C-alpha cells in the first residue's frame, strides 16, 4: 500500500530567532535523507516598516534573489507588500487595495495564518514541502520549542491568484475613477473658459 503524500506550505517560528536557522539546516538534512521533499525554503525577517528581508534559503529561494517560479517567492512578495500592510505591519505603500482588510481573515485564511507567523522584528522559516508524515517536521520543531503552521499548498496558490485578481479589479476601478474625475475637470474647465469668452464679447 503506497503512502499518501501531501504538498504543504509551512511556517515555523521560535522564541529564539537563532533556532530558525537551525531548523532550516534540519529541513535540508531531512530532504537529503528522503524524509521530506523540500521544493523551496527561506528564512525571512519582518522589518519595522513591514517589509520582509530574505535572510537565508534553499531551493528556488535564496538570500541572493527569488526565482519567479517559486511558490514561496510569490508568497514572500505578497506578505511583504500590500497584504502585510493590511494586517497592520508597517506603513509601506498600499498599492491597489489588494485585499479588503475586513475580509482578510475570512477570505484568505491560509495566507493570513502564514503571515501572522512572521512578527515585526522577528524571523520565521517558510517552506514549500511535500510530506508523507507531518511528524517528521513537527517532532524536530517541537523538540526545539517551536511552532508549526501548515496549510495545503493548493490553498495558498488559490488565495494568491484571488489576491492578484482583486488587485487587477481594484486597479481597474481606480483607473475608471481617475478618468471620470478628469472628464469632470475638463467639463468644468470648458465651461469656465466659455463663460470668460462670453464676458469678453458681452454675450
């Protein structure tokens, strides 16, 4: 009987930030030993302004850069941008109103839960893994006093796509409003110019 594998996005946090790097090393070893298939993993730190900095990584995500094809790379970009701001982290630019703040906890449960793992001024390990037994990671993390948040990778991808669609809708709505305002300004300007001409020629 074959074992069932599940692809998940996990977020690991410790009271001691140094342990996060040790967890990354343990995750790499588990991958080498065939216990876990690590597609990408990264240690990230949330700065005071709410942005995320990649401190160390493996697979498709490294401190030197993020590969576009990496789910973790996409997630880090989202959590360090408008979504993170909506959750109250920092005062960075909120672009396009990606997700309504009051809907974040309801409509984006997976991403919200993962995002809350990376606290301001702290770090966390985010990884895209395929697991046969969740206990492989959970046992090692628990032994070091850490916590694991785990969500199915397909949920994270679904929510990322939904966030992208929401951003496009928000940008389109903003563009429509801007065009309407410009048309209104032009109408006002036209009437003002016309009245001035009438005054000059005493119409």
